[in-house]
């Protein structure tokens, strides 16, 4: 396991509520939420944040609840909530995915995240698929911190995406990428090196 993977694993083993507060904080900054009631409105009005809550709940149950008397009903609750997210919002995040704090789903619809590893403060837009290969070769993506993933993109296989990478819309990523590059297209090509994607992550 490389340093990036260790960093991601450390982040996702924090407690449930601190992780969720970091997720909410990213939405609050974008939506102007400061008070409790404003944050509550942001949560009720944001399908992506609701889907993140369901994922965090499922991950917490899988990793911390061992006693069957509690585990079984909680897993059933997660199953039903996850199905609601799929039916209502078109979002599925596998409960075995390891995702750092500050996840932001820019728009709902067609988002599928398999059991991958994703670092802190990443943005995932609509119609994005992250998962394994279709040919049976094992492995799922490991994605670094501060990665921005554009609409309609596909990331698959046992690849490593460096910190701060920008994946433009409709890009198919099937090989590893170094930090802070911008890629685009299918077949994928390098567009820029040493690119700062903070503007995208703050505004989209």
C-alpha cells in the first residue's frame, strides 16, 4: 500500500459524525449555510448530501457494529435507504468504498461509486462511474485528495489517481495518473500539467 492509500485509510476510520460534518461543511460554504436551520435546509434540499449520509451510515455499520442483534436491523435500514437513493436520485455509493471527508456530489443522477478508495475533498459530478473492470481483472481505483471528476466520466480498474487531478467531462480513465494533471477525452489524453483545480472544487 502506498502513502496515498495509507492517508485515505486513516481518514475514513474517523468517527461517523466528524466525517459527516466535513461533508456538510463543503456544502454549507457553497450554499451559504451558517446557522443550524440553514444547514438543515441545505441537507433537505440536496440529494447528493443525503446520499453521502446514507453511504457514511452504511460504512459505519459495516466497520463498527458486530453484535448481530444490532447489526442486522441497521444493515436492513441502510439497504432500504440506499435503494431510495437509487430510485429517487440515481446515486449509489458502495458501503465498502473508503472515502475521506469533504466529499461533494455536484449534481444528482447516474452516480455509481464501487468499492474504491477516495481521498478527502473530492468532487464527483453527475453521470460518473467509478469501479472495477468488466473483463474480470481484479482491482478498483484509488483516488487521491482534492480530485475533481467531471460529468459523464468513467474511472475503472486497479489504477491510482494522484492528488489534485482534474478529470474533464466525458473522460475515460483506465490508467494511473500523477498528481495535478488535467486529462480529457476517450481515448484519454493529457491536457495540462501542474494544474490547480481549486476553482473547480470550490465552484462546481
